[in-house]
């Protein structure tokens, strides 16, 4: 499977990367097998995600999943964001090889941890 145009665009031009000092919710998850890490920072106001930023360390799919995730959740209510699944993220990216699905799982785990 080759990577999608969306994947390549987010890899070349990541969205919402960086720290968020004023974050109201932060979570960092690590994949114990490969060592990939994703830190997600959110500003949540009145139950809506106003700003999302991420820092990712690891394979390119992990970086892309962080970028796409922040675009998907910005502006959503926390209830809407909690319903986002790994499959939703994979679809938004245009798919990933099965051996790289762990990147989407890591991003969703970070989201769920931040929203707890």
C-alpha cells in the first residue's frame, strides 16, 4: 500500500505541531513496542475543543496521525471528540499499511486520555 496524498501533505506540512502552554488538558502516550510517543495538548472551553496541538516522536505515520487528529477535533465538543475512532482517523488519512495502524491507535489513546 502506498501512502495517500493526504498523508504526504501532512508529513510535508504538519498542522498544529508544538507546545500549548495554556492547555487545559494534556496527555502523553507511548507505544511500548516501538517507542513512538505522542503528546496532545488541548484548550477546552465550555465543553468544546478550541485549540489542539501535538508533539510526536517516532515514525512518520505517528507524526501524520497527530497532525490529522488535531484538525479533526478542533471545534468539536468533547462528546463528539470522544466518539472518534481509530478507523475514523485512518479514513481521514487515506489509510495506512496495517503494520502502521499502531500510530492511529496511539493518537486515539492520547485523545481519550486528554479528555478524561
